[in-house]
C-alpha cells in the first residue's frame, strides 16, 4: 500500500511538471504559426498594393484596384508629370487608402495599432515606389511573456518595392530639358561652350563603355 501510494505521488509530481511544459510548447507552436501566417498576409498585401500603385501612378484619375482611367481626368497630371509631379501627396494618400481597404478583415491576431507609409524615391531615370505596413499586436498570454522580458506585444513590419517606369514620359521630359537648354544658350552664349564640353565628355564616356563591352 505504501509503495502504491509512493508511485501515485511521484506520478502526480511528474505530471505537474511535464503537463504545463507540454501545454506551453503546444501553445507556442500554434502562436508561431499564427505569427508567420499573419506576416505572410501583410507581405502579400504590401506586394499587391505597391504593384497596383506603380501601375496607376501616372494618373490621378486612375482606379488603383482596376487600373482603369477616367477619360475626363486624363489631363490631371499635365504633360511633364514625371519631372515636376505636383500631385505626389494625393497619389500617396490614394495608395494608402487602397492598402487599408485590402487590410480590412485580414488580421487573425487583434491589432492594437497600425500604420502605412508610402515613399517615392526619384533616381532620375526611374522612380521607385516603396510601401511599408506596420502592425502592433497584443499577444495572448502576454502576462506570461513579461517573465521573459517582453512587453507581451508583437510588432510586424513589411516593406515592398515597385518601379515606376515609363519610357515615353522619360523621352518627353528629356526633350523638355533640351528645349530649355537651347533657350538658355540663346540668351547666355557662355552656356553653349559648357554644353558642348559636357556633350563631348559624355560622348567619350559612351565610346569607352562600348569598347569595354565589346
């Protein structure tokens, strides 16, 4: 009887140690799976949104979701929108609103706060559209996480890029710049010498590059 009681007692002690560890491990694995899934959803939305934004960036009247352009708004941007782009803020707001619509109802974890940001980086020859999505989630069992030095919150940030590439617009802008240069050369003859020297250097660089690639 004493031996049976001792065995039962030892099993109870072992179970009280092992069972919580097993339960905690299962919960951790499930939580990691949810986090990875949530991150993949955010990244997928960011990729889709930034591609749609780059495809419709050339016109304020374009529908980001469908890509269709309202005929009545074809002249919203003017002829040289790439060079000046006065409506960049409105376009960023439009893309943020489209992203927010895609994010609606796509969260498995309950978010505490979130934000989206759109940045346009100008590299002269082309422009790069950058979209970032950042979420802060309160994890279930956050009080337990504080034991390990965490505040019980998860912050996920994803970023996606797309190139705004429009060769026809680039050609128009180049012609526009050349026209301005010619007008300035007429008024200020000294600029013509500078322009000729610049073209000469660029021509030599082009020849050297062609020789290098042969």
